[in-house]
C-alpha cells in the first residue's frame, strides 16, 4: 500500500468509518466498457466459430446428414461449452476469457439448433430457457452470466408460448431482479453473480416491450393474449404492479421514510401501473431506475432512463391525435412532473427537518 492509500486509511479510521489493518491490495478489474467492447468481439468470434464448424462438417467431411441429428448437435454444443468452462476456470487474462465466451456462444448455438430439431417450438424454447438458467448459475464469468440471464428472462417474457407462463413471467422476472439488487450487498461472496443476474434481468425487462411499441409482432404473447379473455392481460399488469409494490415498499423501509411519503409513493405507483397498461414499458423502466438510484448504480439507472425515454417517445409518437393535442399532452406531462418533483422535495425536506 502506497503512502496516499495509507493516509486515506488513517483518515477513515479517525472518522470511525473503518477499523483494523488496511486490506491487502487486490487486482484491479477492467472497466465495464472494456468488458462490453471485448464481449462484442467475443460474440463476433462466436459467430465465425459457429459457421466454421458448420462449414467444416458440411463441405469438407460431407457429414451434413449428421446435422439432422439433435444428439450430435447437443454433443458438439456441450463440448464447446465444456471447453469454455475449463478456459474460464483457468483464465488469467481478458483474451482467454473472451475466447471462452466465443466457444460458449458457439456451443449455445448448436444446442439451440439441436433443441429445435428434436422438439416442438414450445419444448425447444423451454429447454433453451432452462439451459440458459443453468449457465447463468454455473459459468464463472460476468458477461456470460449477464447474457445467459438476459436470454433466459427474455425466453420467459417473450418466446415461450404458454398462456399461464406469459401472464406471470413479467411479475416473476421483476421480483427476481428487484430482490437481486435490493440484496446485492448482503451476500458479499455472491456479489459478482448477483450483479450479473441483476443486469441481465434489467436488460430483459427494458427490452422485452420494444417489439410491442415498434409493431414488430414477433412475440408469441401478442397472439396468445389476444385469444384469451381480457382479464389475462390485466392480470399480467396486476402481477407486475404487485412486484413493483414489493420493490417500492422495500426501498421505503430501507430509507425509513415517513408514512405519508410511503402512501404518496404507492399512489404514484398505482397511477404508473394504470398508465403502463396503455403505454408498455413505463413501469418496468421506472422500477429499474428506482433500483439503480437505491444502489447508487449509475449504469443501471442509465439503462432504465434510456428505456423510459424510448417507451415514452414511442407512445407519444403513436398517439392517434393531432399535433396540437400531442403538444398539449406533452405540456401537461411536463407540468405534472415538475409538480411531483416540487411535492417530493417538500416532503423530503420536511422529513429532514423533523428528524435532524
């Protein structure tokens, strides 16, 4: 420990913030943007590796008939994922870790290919979703866990064609993501895994409604929920609202807010749930922002803000109204937000005055 760190530790001791001997210096990790940049090239390498193995079997060895065998595809995929796991366990550099990521993503491609070749669409998507959950738990790499968690959550939210699961998936994923971020620091040994699961769940929540507002219609739930009674659609919104209540209540308990502030927060949350029924994405993005603000996580908060701006802009653009009406709606929304901010500041300052 250098002299500057020693002085900082002594200063913290004098303020009663730390005690004992200073910790041993650890290995500095790479910044998140470096990890994302290298992760992108890992995915690109995975695509080329996947195509190279496929072309090797198809052209050189004339074994294209074996690609009709789901067992062979699963075997190749599991072997590649096993190599990736071994590389990650012994990884000593960023290069090796992202080489392992390329092997794993290529292996997952073969597993997905074999799943759709050996089962129907529902069975294949369930199998892939469950497999991604296992990878999110056992693969010892941050980006890999983020990717697997995001894919598994998107499988539950978007792709699995089961009405009951489609109804409860939004609430379940939101509760899981909220629990992870609210308990991030209670399990220090699991902190890297919890953060990866939290980012994966947050990304899945923010992106899962994008196809609805863009009109892409590639989600199976669009067609499924339209054929079910209207109560199913409202039940999905209600479950997401209950998950949001859990998050907001937990945050209020952690901050020890006054009862009137909690009541106001629940009233605002009720209005947000009703608004999200006609403007998809608002509720989940706001909850991601709340979780990011609670944990002082700038990246998570930025993800939520970006998603909120996207969904609010899409809803404003898709309103079937004249530009005059749209401008009036925009003005009223801005004034309402300013009024809410003023009211919240008054409540917070009043509470601080009562409890100096």
